[in-house]
C-alpha cells in the first residue's frame, strides 16, 4: 500500500507547483490528488500582494498564519493575522485580496477543488 502514502516537505514540494500541495491538479493515483479539497503552503516576502480583487470565487477558504504578518482584505473588512495560528475563513462568493506585511508563511485550504478554475 506504499503507493497510497506520500511523505514530503511542504516548503520543497510547494516550490514545484506554485505552493499547491494537494488538489485535483495532482496526478490521479497520487495520494495528493483530491477533488474535494486543495491545500497550499504559501511563502511570501514582505510587500508581496494580490492587488487585484478576486471576484466570483466558487470555493470556501481557510487561511492560517504559520508565521509573519499577513493581511486579508474582504468586503467591508480588513483582517490582520499577526500571531501564529491566527486564521480567517470566507465562504463562496466572497471577494478578497491579500498582502504580506512581513515575510509570511500561510497555509490555505480551499474546498471543493475545482478543475479548470484559476484566479489570475
């Protein structure tokens, strides 16, 4: 059953696929393939941001701060994640953008994993 086990390092593996560790985009048969959920290990330099507002999101998202200082902009609200473990969840249809206020590492979980869906 070893083909159903994958052992890796989030930092090293994330560098290979824009941060994404698990989702529909991993090859079928790979234990990291999932149509239910996507997981991303994001490492961001201070000042890095998604300046463009994301619209039409069709997934629910959870973003957890591992380290650093990370701001998520949501409709009518700005959320600062400043302590390891701080997190924010937003639902389907909620627009957002973000900015790393200091070098930051965040873990993002989105569900479902939607083939062909990519925010530019």
